[in-house]
C-alpha cells in the first residue's frame, strides 16, 4: 500500500468534482460562543449519500481496471463506507456486495439497496463483518474494497480538507472523527502540505479506542468496541491510515457517549442540522478542549447525517 500524495488528492478532486457537489463550510455564531473560538462546519451530510466516504468511493471505483469492474466489488461496513461503494458502483455500472453487521443502521442498509447493492448481514460488529467479507471476496472473486487500507479512498476523502483550506485559508485547526482513520489521514496529508502549522486533531469514542491507542503506541492494536456511534465503531486499527497518522497527526482526543449525544443535540439546536453520533464527535472534542485552543478559526468535519429515528429518539431522551 503506497501512501497517497498531495498530487493524488488533486487528481481525486478532478475525478469526483463532476459527480459530487462541493459541500458548504458554514459558520454558526451560537457554536462560537459554546466553543470559545470561531467555528466553521464542513457539511459532509449534504452529499448524496449523507456522508463523507462517498468521495473516496467515487475516486476509487472511477479508477478500477476493466477486469475489476467486470468482477464487481465487495466491502464490509457499518454503513457509510458501504453506502459510498454502493453509490459509486451504481454510478459506474459495477456490481456491488456489502457485508454489514446484524443490527446495522436501517437507513443506511435501505440506501445501499436503493443504489443496487446486494446486502449481506453477518456478525455482531464491523470487524466480524469485515472478516467474513474478506472470505466472500475470495470465494466470489470480487474486488475487495477495504474501508481504510485503500490509497484511492484516502485521496478521495482528503478533498474535504482541500475544500476547507481553499474556502477558509485562515483555519488553524481541523477536527476529524475517526473510525478506521481514512478521513483524518486525508486531512493530515492536505493540511501539512499546504501549511505545516495547521493542527489536525483526530477524535474517537472512549468506548472504541483502537485507533487512538495505536496512534499513541505507534503500533497496530485491537481494543474493545462498545460505542453506539457506528461511524467510530472499529475494534482494530488499520495500517495505512495509521502510518500517515504516526507521521503527521498533531493530537488525538477521546470523547464519551454523553459528550457525543450532547453534540448531536447542539447541532440540532444551534446549527439546525442533523449529525449522526460519529460525525458529531468533532464538535464534542472542540467543546472538550475549550480554553486550550488557539484563537485561529476551527474547522469541524461533520462527516455524516445518517441517523435513524430510533437512534435520534434515544439521544434526545437519554
């Protein structure tokens, strides 16, 4: 796995800009007051699939060889990666299978099927689904699309940070939610190329800290996975994103389930926008670090808005 370069990110932007809209970078004064700094929200929940990963899916599947397209693609996902692959596969006429854990987000599963993907349920969590998916990929001779160890996926989602810094070059810190780590790895590649003084901060759930602990230890670790925020729900760290983070990430923050729920509610109240639990983690971290941040503007990646009514009701009543 070759680490993607800034040139790869620029190529990814050319690949995806004809298929995906540029997402807004919005300012909400009510959030400034809470965080104690100027806050800009990158609305990845405005993309067609409701989440950031579609950037990577379009970039990767647009670059498949004729043989790979003919064989079809297969991926494991808690939701947004699978949506990304399903959307891009339909766009380019490629068959797609998505393996999801039992109890996966019903909205995301329905959307995958709407995009023409075959959905397979297996296992109690993402990592059990992933292991089964790898077996199926061999049995079916399909092109396996890993959710983190894919240079073209990372280059695709790195276009988020590219757009942020084009729209607001004064941004001093970028907060990015972390599940597998493709999004934060992409942000590091872009920010450190454009201006090495820009800080990139990854955010993971306290109850699923594998990527955080791997970054601290500088080796790949496995840990518990008990968070309700499925976008952050991984038990195993991924090699390619971690290699990038070990070299470029400035800081990593863990947030609690209560902090995540509060951030979801604040997005509704203060920004009139819907964020799923994992994507609200960046706001939760900014609130947690209030008083320690520089006075330069902050950019928070709101990575997705695919929350079910049941999940939202639980967050609002807990």
